[in-house]
């Protein structure tokens, strides 16, 4: 079926029919992973001495070079799981086509699996969605960039008295963004390519850290439009063009030629609706993983592309990403460490004192 954008969309029933056998699902994944190059070892990369190995449980191969077995799941979030590839495809389809996301409880009902299994699936799919945050694969944004920040957290005025007392004991008489997680969004206006970087309430960054993130993800000389928040006041000193728009001043808004952040702000509308509606709440330990999900669905997973192409993009992004339960709990910390390790050498040039606490 063609949608209004001319893309071919597939229903959930059509997806289930397309991958009704596990063998068909594995062959589809093998084509994405190995394409026309032929099967090579997922562990050592060797093309030599690769032989099929009989297994009653799953299709595996033997590598004579490193003398180990592997399959299409090796070195992906699917590795060492009893969940079939067909189920991974079904779960990915549901998450990708749900505009406001899908909760683990809802996914468990739709697929007939336990809630814990559904949560396991979703978190690993979100890891694959985060290709733009991978140190080895992300590309810098260029052209015209819109940058904005948003905050996610509970509304104190809607809490019960007991909840308010606990909140005030931790955050004091909190107002506005205090006690909420922060996400910085960078969106390339021409292509829609976007990067989200999330922070927990305890690690909300200050201006020098925001400047480091922008320097990491945006090409020098790009045109950047932001609001007039203090985070972005020094961007011109870093070699970027553009303007900070004062939204409270209509005259300045009109004067800025194309200077607005409407596109990136529309992303926050989707995120906030999902926070309040679909998920109601998520742990800030996994804030970055949830932002990976939204970045992918609004970019590589958007409805302007054929459904099967969107799935291929997602499963292609799984290669090289593994995530065990212990690693899952520390995923956000690892992303912060990567940012710090890469940018530390440039910190002084950006006016950041290394003796100060970097909120990664």
C-alpha cells in the first residue's frame, strides 16, 4: 500500500507473512549483513575456511581461521538470545511504526511474550537506533543546523503530598527544569538528520560542555540557529555562523532570514507526548536509549521511506553492537566517557577548565 508520501507501507500482518518462517528471516538478515561479498567470520572477519555447521537449534557457521562458530546474530544485540530473528523483526516493526513509541507491557501483549522479554527486546533495539551516537560511525552535521534543548521530568504540581515531600527533600523547592533530565537536539535542516544527547537530572550540562558537544557533532563553518539560551552565546567564537533568536521579540523573529528552530522543536512535541502518554515515565539511566529511538524513527525510520527499507536500515545498524544486561545499565555512562575521551584534548581551546567537574 502506498502512503501519501509515495512510500510502500506494510501492515503487521504482511510483515508476519513475509517472515513466517525463521529460515526466511535469517536469510533476509544474512543478506543485510553480508550482501554480495559472501559470508565472512563475524568474530575475526576471515573469508577463508567458512563452513556451515549443523545445529538442531539455529543456523551456524564454522570459521577455520579462528576456530570458532558464529551466526548472523553474532556481534549484534541479538547475540546469545533465544528470541528468534523473526520475533526481533516483529518487535522492531512495532516500535518503528508506533509514532509515540510502544511500552514493554503493550509489546508483550501484542507479541504474546513476557514483559521482561519485551523490555529486553526494546532496550536492545534502541541501542541499534543510536547509530548517530556511535564514535566510529557518526557523521558531522553540516549546512544549516537547528539546535535546541528540552527537559523531561515529572510535573511537581500534579504529585500527591507524599510525592511532593520526597521531591522537595531531594531537589528543594524545585521549579522549572530543576530535577529533570535534559536532551540537546541538533537537526540538519536540509536532510532532517539529527543527533540527540541526553543528560540525567544530576548531570545537566553548562555552557562549556554544550559547546564541546556542538564542536563534536557540527562541521566548522556551519550555520546554526538557536534560541537565546545562555548555552549558545559563544558559538560565533567557535567559528559558526547563524543567530540566536529571541522569540519574545516579533521584530527580531521576522528580521532573522529563515532563522528559527521550528523543526527541532517539533521533535520535542513528539517526545513529550510519548513521555506523558505512551511511557508515562522512564528511568533517566536509560534516557539516551529512549532518545536513540526517537532520533531513528524521525530520521532513518520516517514514513517517507518504504517500510522494508526502514527495517533494513535498523538491522544494518545492529551490526557491531552488543549489549549485555550489565552493559545496558551502564550504557549512558559509556556514552559520556566516549565524549570526554575524544574531546578532552580540545577542552582548553573551548574555554573548559579540566579541573572542573565535567558532567559526564
